[in-house]
C-alpha cells in the first residue's frame, strides 16, 4: 500500500467509506493507540516490523471530486492529485494542473503544502474540513488558518482532512490539457519512473536544490543494501527487489550526513516514517540545520 512496497503489517487496518463511518471508527480507538491515515503511500516508509497501531484508509466519498458551477473544485481528502488536475481540465478550469505531477492525495497536499511547476496548495486552497481524531470535532478552516510555508502547514498529527475546496479560473479545456501533458512529460524526462521510490526524499533548502547538493557530494549511485541514490535525479532513492525498509532509512540518514559534512547544509527529510527503525548514528549528526 506504499509506493516503496516495503515494510511490515499493521496491528489493525480499516477502510472507511464516509465521514460518519470515520467518526464511528475513531470513537472505538483509545487515546493510547497510534493511528495512521494512509493516502496513496507515495511519501511514506513503513518499518520492516510493521506499525503498532491502526491504519485507516479513506475511500468512498473521500475520493469524490466535483467542480461547482462557480468554478470551485471540491475534493475528498483521499482524492488523488492527478485526478484533481484532470477534473479541473475536463471542466474547462485552470489553476490545478500542477497537481498532475504529484502522486499524492488532497490530504497529503494540505499537510505538506504540495506544489511544483510554479504553484502550490497554499495558492489555490480556499478552505478545508478537518476532523480531530481525539475529540471527534469537525470544523471548516480557511486557507489563511493553515500557516502554510514551503512544504509545511500547521496540520497536526490528530487532524484528518475530510475534504477541501480550491479556486480555479475559466480557460479552454485544451489549454489545461496541454499544460498537464507538459508537466507529465517533464516528470518522465527528469524523474525515475517505473521504479520503487517515494518521490523527493529531502526538502529543498533555501536558495538550493536538494538533488543538486546530493549530486555535487558525489552520491549518485550511493547505496545501502537494496536501495541506491538515483542516477537520474539524486533526490530520489530507488529500491530493488532485495531492499528492506531499514535500507531506505539507513540511506536517507547517510546521505544527509554526507551532504552536511561536505557542504554545511543539513537537509530535512520530506519522506514520512512510520514504525520503529534501527538507528545507525547518522541520524544524530547535524540536528540543527545551518541554513
């Protein structure tokens, strides 16, 4: 259920179809239990030993996408971002084409302020419906309440994105479709498709690109077990059939240490980790970023 296809099983798993079902499931969970809401698994690594808690996968109404007559696009928290982009284009609305190149969900996009190709979630979000998993409270929040920054929002670990509303502009359908094709083509030409990876592993530091820093440190092809730094794009870590989740963990922190020691820039992982991993010591170096 993740793009790495690695990691162990969860203690419990449930697929929920609508908001009321989600409330019922959460009401049965004690505050001592860990809960992980799983989207498309494109920015997530599960430990080999699995996840000691409940994994919730949103489906049903959480996948719905509707373009309103006024051009506002409403989407469930589990709606895949490429589908959001295409739904806008099909309706003759522009502004969300950049989502075509991001293999995540609406919920993940809000959590990380996902973006690319000149735009981001903060630019287009109008509001979102949030459910607090511990209290069961449901509330609508406008975009200015999320404190968006680069790959950051103030969405907490107990917040579950139920749905979101985005602004669009009218345009010719062919214009939006052309932009989507351009983004898709760019992704195929510059990123390693057809492989087991989780997208960009590190956030770009100010005034720099993580992939370029990793490349300049001579780390393309650098390996831990069955996982290696991509030769095409150094901010991607590619797993082979012999890889383990621990291999990915080890390589993430080894790359970060090597880049930090050679450039003075300590990269911040963008990938999320769930479960228990064995520490190697690389995780402890350069805890405070220098820029």
